[in-house]
C-alpha cells in the first residue's frame, strides 16, 4: 500500500543524501504533539535492525542515526552484516495516521553481498481508542541477484510497550519476491496500546531488493452511524399510501 506522504518522504530522503534538503522541526509542531498526543510524547517511535549475528541497531525517532529530524519519520542508511540499507524509511503518526486511526509504513531499499537474513522492527505506542479490521499489505521486487523471501507481521501490545510483540494481529506469511500480498486481523486492544511491524527478508545469495510494508485500520461503524443507516432503510422501505378519490 502506497501513501503520497510516504513517497514524498522517499524523495526527500534521496535529496538528503546529497545535502539538498534539510527539515527543521518547528516548536509549534512539537507543542501540538505534546498537547494532542501526551502518551506518545514520552515514548518515541523506534526502528530496530538485526541480522541474527551482529549487535542490534536501534534508532529512535529524532535520535542519533535518524537522518530526518521530523516527528513521525525515521530515515536510516547503514550496514548490517552482509546487508547495506540504501534507504530504510519508517513513517507513523503524526505524519501518517493518528492515535485513533493507526497507519504505519516501512519502506526498504537494500542489497546483500551474500546469503543472509535481515529483520526490521518498527514500533510506536500511544494508540487508541481504535478498533476494527487491521489490513496488512506488503509489496516487494527483486532488482538483481539471487532469490529472496519476505515475511511481514503486525503485533499489538495492551501494555503500550514500544517493540512488544504480545498479540499477533495480521500477517502476510512468508512469500518469495516479487510479491504483492495482504493479510487481516481484528484490532481489539484497550487504550492506550502499541503497534509493531516486523519484516524479515531472507536472501539466498547476493541480492538487491525493495519492499514496502504497511497497515491501516478500517474503522468500525459507530452506533449513531448504524442508527442512521437503519432509519434510512426503514424510510425507503416504508410502503407509500396511494392517493384515492
């Protein structure tokens, strides 16, 4: 699933590599974030990378290693074992979605010099109230090299802990690239809660690939909305009295 704001971020990320564009967060933006999202204010989104061999690499939103100083977006360019991440961009609220309408997007452009595994964990907290079907979607393409597989799963945590994978919600399974797949599950957690994307790529040899993994929550119809629909159906279905003499 592609989002316009995310594509814009990718373009800015490329420009950032050549020192063409710099983002400067405003005090107003930070103030609004604290006022409107107090739970999120003390636990920023986090992106973690690991290959199962080398030490974890953890980047916190607006912390060291984040190349985009904008709340709600993390850009990482680094090496992890046999993997080189040309661009790894993770986007969440308030830039994409909100506390009551969760949306997160993880975009990867990477290459490996040999066979290997790479796992990315993108997590944010302070969500809710929100409930309904959660739709997880992943697309991926092989650019060059050997084959690879991708596994994408979304987890939730009722304790609101960043990075926790307590409750599996939706998964696309493990599929070979190229892929375009989706999976769904019910989001039903008490407020506040955290949500975590986990994506694992396994290359069988030297490989260059791209993936885009994201989810969104389809809101459940409100009681008032259902009542309005019921009233409309009743009105349209009510037999009209014919005019007589």
